[in-house]
C-alpha cells in the first residue's frame, strides 16, 4: 500500500488482524539503512498476530519509497513520515484512532521516542534495542577534537554537493575497510541472505553520518510524559549502548518500564530467538495495559 508525506510517496505493508475491529494500531520505524522487509516487518507481523493493526513502511529515500537523494538519512523527514503514517492509520475503519502507538527498533527507537513525545495522537512508546542518539553523547565518545574534525569533514562533503558535485556514498556494511557500519556483526545481518530484501542496497550517503552524530532524539524522553514508555534492550550491545537505553529510561516519567534481555549481540533482537519472542511478549504485555 501507499500513502504520502507531503510530496513524497511512501510504500508500506499494512497488516490487519483477524476479528472484528476497530483495533489498536502500531506504526514502526527501524534500523539505520533498514527497509520494511527486514526488522520492522518481522516485528509488525508478530504484533499483528497479537491483535494490532501494524504499519511497517520504507522511510523516504529508502526501499520502495520515493525521495532524494537515495539512501540518505533525513531525521526531520523521518518524523514527517511517521506523522503521515499515523494520519493514514487513523483514517482506516479497521483502526481505533484513539489507540495508536509507536514502536522503534535500533535507530528507530530514538525516532519513535521523539515522535511519540510531540504527537498527542500517539498514546504509547516502545523502544527495542534502541539507539537514543544525542550530540552530547556522540561528542563525549569521539572527544571534542574528534567531533569537530568529523563535522568539518562532512561539511566538506556537503559543500562539494552544494556546488554541483554528485552525492557521495559509502558502503553501509563491510567486513573490512570503510563503511557506515563496519565489522562482522552488522555484516552478519545485512551482508548475508539473513536480511535479503530486493529493495535494500549496500550503500548510504556520507552525509548520513553527520545526521547520526548531530540528531537529538534522546530529548524525547524529557517530553514523553504522561504517556507510557517501554524500553527493551540487550544486556550486551556494541552498537546501541545499554547505557543509552538506561539514560533514556531514567529521563522518562511514570508509567515506564525497562526490560533487560540476556542478549549478547545487538542483532540478536533483529531476528534471533528467543530474543524476538521475549521482546514481543514484553511489548504485548505493556500495550495490553497501556494502549
């Protein structure tokens, strides 16, 4: 199915549970570079089985959705996409428009948090293996000098593009060499048949990395109240830090819940059992009470 966010056409998979509606509904946003046939699609299918109308879609610039430049991370655009997705859901006769939640996985955890905090139509937030980006943490992890050097390098890229140069890309994943997500763990998911999706391409704009280190999605934790928030996270996670999940939780007000799963890899919560079932079970329990 298709819907629009401004002048951008977005493509998604709508799942409607069996039984008489209207049903509560969930909108999904997922990992960096991800498309709807991957992580968000898996969770959307599982939660549709639990009785929720679910919408997993390709954000602008990715997958089957429109938008330029292709495969560019657009934080404000993603928030617009989520707003349009909720508008679409609330217009469906199968959906109870007063019972809509936002679920984010990986980078989508931060987007879902920020979006839910500022859209009164969204009644509950769930973050799974979430990345709650904020520039303070990024700068602390890189050092002041390293952070400024990174900003300078990305400004050079954008200036070349502003002056008519082609959009610059780098691999999304690679076992060795330069990549947005280097190393064996991201490659184990995106670089193999494990995540196979016709619309996923192993590249991302260089300027997307600038967006990752300058966005502040953590601020959503300060504004979510009085809405309920659930954070599900692995005890060990080299890519979306448990410390970040704990900080987001501490900045939430009640009602809130933090669940630690005994996972050893970030991508365990993408598609690996028993972790996906554990995350789905915690989510459905929380939503039953709060949505």
